[in-house]
């Protein structure tokens, strides 16, 4: 049994689709998104660390009863450096291990897309752990990847950036990087691009409803209405995104470690 920890619901559905494409089973994908509003423990400085630490702890707790052999962590690179992200993962791993087993771990992840041994002393077993940072050319997030592998014409989405963005800037609105003072961030515009693409560029006017634009339906072929049982829909992710793209080589390399 393998466990993959991802950031959000959208990451989970995308990773599941890629795993299915690669025909890899026996991997449980879980997300830290569910801990979004949890208070950060006093020994951690940020909620991001709290979320990731708790999910790593849950994975460590499952090692014996569920015979977990490998643990993977997938985070967005965002505006961080690779070292920043590795430092975050290692800090969370050390706290989670200490809390779970009441002792320190000597394991340190020094590279991405590579397995490292993690010895569980009290059970006298060794599992493997690895991490991957979602990016395109060393920066970005899932939406950066989705934009890069979009396989259909993107007129609506492109005009959002080529027309709407210059328009709002001309009228005094400030587009900034995340964390800077302004009216809208480049990251928010990127998310709008992906939403316009999946909604307007890849669907006819009468089809742009929840059933056809929900990410769960797009990638898994099933949606969960507010009421009632899950409903099957057309999984069109592989038709509007190129899952064979070279831009996914690093992620495929990482996922292949869990075969």
C-alpha cells in the first residue's frame, strides 16, 4: 500500500487521473486541504506546516495496520525555491515523526523524485518516502501545469490575458505577485485562465453547467451533488489536457517510484 499526500482536491483528482493513465494501482491519494481551518500547533509557525505535518503523521500512523510501504508528498512549487520546499517537507517530517514515535528521525530528504529510507525503530521496519514539487520550468503550481498541457484551442482563456488584463491595468488596476499589495495577483489570473478554458473553450454554451465543469467529474467521471448519491458524468480530462505531454515527465518519473 502506498500513500500520496497532495495539497488540494483538484490536485487529488489530477494525480488520480495520471495514476490511472499509468495503470498504477494500490495507491491512496489524500489531501491536506481538509485541514485548511485547523489552528497551527504552538511548535509550528504556519498553518501550511500544521496541515502537512498532520497528514504526514496520519500516514505514519497507518504504516503498521495498513502495511504502508511508500509515502509520497506532492506540493506546488509556487514562488518558492526547491530548497524552501525541501526545508518545509523535512521540518514537517521531523515533527510528525517525533509526535508519532516519541523519538527523532535521522531521515532527511535532499532531492526530489527520489526515494529515501525512513526507519520505524519501534516496529523494526523501513518504509520509503519521496517528494515532488509541481512546476513548469522550475516554478508554478497545478494550474501552471494545466495551462501548459491544454490540448484544445484556448481563445476565451487567452483573451482573458491578452485583452482583459491589459484593460484593467490601463484603467489603473495593479496586477501583482502573491503577497504584494495590489488589486489582483498573477496567480488569480492563472486560475481564471484555467476556469475559462475548461468552461468556455471546451464546452458548448448549453453545456457549461456544474456537471461538466466540476473537477471531480472532469477527471474521475463522477460528481457529488449537494444532495443525493454520486452521479456518473463524462470524464473529459484526457480529451482537453494532454496527459502524454513532456511537461509531465518529472511527475510521471515521481509516480513511477510507487509501482
